[in-house]
């Protein structure tokens, strides 16, 4: 089965962010925007992974 390179990169980044940020997000005294910051990083990584694709490839 062929997995496109951008998708593989995105999955690895999501996995690493999840492992590194679970305790950081769930701290009781943390800022309200922490989950949104992690979500923004995931979206940014996805857009970076798809930056070189032509519209014909989508």
C-alpha cells in the first residue's frame, strides 16, 4: 500500500505532538488556549506538507 509522503509526515508530527503535549495540555493551572495552540501546530504542519502539490494532484 502506498502512503503519500506528506500524509506520512503529518501522521508522524501528530503522533509526536500528542506524546509530548498530553500532560502540558491537561495541567489544571494552564492557559485556556493550549489545546488551540496544539491544533494550530497540526494544521500548520499539514499545510506545510501539502505546499508543493499541484491542484491536479489533489
